[in-house]
C-alpha cells in the first residue's frame, strides 16, 4: 500500500508536537506540585498548624487526579469521535488558562477561606486538561509511527512530560532564591503567569498536525463509534483493568516529586529547597535520555520485559532513595535519586504509552487509554496525601512510605504479566480478537 503524500513526515511531526505540547502542559502541572510542597501551606492554609497546612496543601495536589477520570470520560469520548488533533489543542489551552488563573488568586490572608476554594477549582480544571493530554498525544504518535518503532515514537510524550517537569523545577530553583517575604508575596506567582505562553505555543505547534491515517480511514470507511465507552467496556474491559493497575506506577513519580521534597526540606531532615530541587532537575535530565532508550529496547525485545524492569525495580529503589534522604547525606541522595527516578522508573515510564495504547483498537484507543490511565493516576495523585498520613505525626516515617510505594508497584507488575505482547503486531490489527465482535479489521486498504 502506498503512503499518502500528506502522511510523509508525520511521525516526526507528531512526536515533536507530543513532546513540546506535553512539556508545556506538564510544566504547568508540575509547578503546582512544587508550590504545593513549598509555598501553598503558608499562602493558602492556616500557618498556625504547619503539619495540617502541609497535609491540606498536598491534598489539593491530589484533587486534580480525582478530576482526571471525569475528564477522561468526556475527552476520551470526543477524541474517538472527532479525532486526536482537536483534543490535543483543547487540553493545552485549558491547562494554560487554569494555571495562569492560579497565579492570579488571592491568598488566605487576603480573602480568608475563599482562597483555598478558588485554588481547588483551578486545580480541577488542570486535572480535566491533563486527563486528555497524554491519551490524545499517545494515540496520535502511535497511529502515525512506523509499526516497528511505535515504542520509540510514543515515548516522546513521556519525554515531554519529564522535560516539562525539568523546566518547572528549574523555574522554581530561580524563584526559590528570593527572600521568603518576596517569594510568598509575588515570587511564586511568576511561574504560573508564564503559562500564558503555553496556550499560544501549543496552538501554533499543534494546529497544523494532520489527523492519523488509521483514524481517518476508520471514520471514512466504517464511521466512528457512537458510544465508544460502551464498545470499550464490552470488548476491552480486561485491558481497561490492566491499564488501571498499570497506571498505579505513577505513584513513584508523585512520591518522588512531592512527598520526598516536602520530607527532605522538613525540620526532621533539614535539606535546603534548592538542593532538593536540583535532585529532581538532574533526575529528569537523565530521564530525557533514558526514556527513549528503554522505549527503543522495547521495540526489539517487547514491551512487557522492559515495563517489568521499571515496575519491579522502582519498588526496590524507592527504599534506597528515601533512606538516603533520611540520612541527610546530599551526595548519596542525589545519586540514588538519579538512579531511582532518572533510570529505573524511566523503563516503565517510557514504555507504557505504547504498551497501553497497543491493547486497544483504533475506534476506542483514546477512550481506553484516557479512562484506564486516569483512574489509576487518580490513586497515584492521592498517594502523596496517604504518604503524608502514613509518615506519622512528625512526618519522618520514610520506611512506611517506601513500603506503601512498593505495594503500589505490585498491580503494575501483575498487569504486565497478564498482558499480551504486542510490539510485533501491525498497527491496523491492534486490538483484534479481543472481546466479542472485535475480530474484524479496524481499517481498510487504500
């Protein structure tokens, strides 16, 4: 079959759009995480009880994850009906707007209890946006990619996520140098205001990207599914459960990024904000190289073995990293942070976009990925809140937090062991023979 002229060069364009868009989107998402650990307990909650203020602030971080399943139902439905491109543009604009509004919010000292309410409302909008971002970007890159390189191309979405986290960390490193009075009054707002550029850049990057060939052929030949959710639950319910279980691996990221940061900079450990932000920055820098490397390996040996290395390895390395933090030994913390998050976690993080996406057929791929991942991510988001409670009244029981994180790595291992290996299956035949009525090819030959 000849390749349509409009499809030439699209795999690279799709990967680039996914990387840049995800970087911009998750820059917004992760600056909130840094602010929730370092700023918001004082700006939006009662300073008279620091422990409770920190707990409530970390809970607002998890609110976006609670909103994600709702956003996934809505955005997944329309993504499988109107296409991947429109959802990619919509989610990025919504994230940029909601993040800018956070930077404009009045503090508790200014409006009292209304301040945290407004903060939560903006956080919900962030969660809805994030629910559709990765699923649409992953579907776009997977469906544009050459069949033998789907792992590599889809990994650009997660490389972009890590890039966004790196940029967010570097921005907070800059504002963290301000005196406390300036940081708490206006300095923390600057990273949020910068999100105005997100909406503009995201629109310019993504508006010229072509819709994927397999989706276009599906819509032209058989039409789109009227109720993608019904088809998804009838034919792919087992894979949805696998993705939900697999998505719990994101708990490693939230514990590393938010709880460990708050713990390391607490009075019980006493590391500086800047030094710990550098741990995250360098770990994410290493991840930018590790993610496509692991993904390329998965194109050769399969998704399952690489994913299992990341899931099982993360359960072990989290103990080592949190132990290092507890010692207050910064060089040791830095090295183990890079190993745990930059290298080992990247194995699962770089492979799941292709691993999950290949479980579903074209007509329900975006819905399946969005709903499955966002339910799992909702648990991962609140893992930070649970960790804060598990850590005890003094917030220093790191071993229990590490054990909790390791337990959350078990479902991803089970999901991978029970899944089909799909790295050699042609793109147009992915999801065939799954469930009732799913044995017919999803595309037609041009």
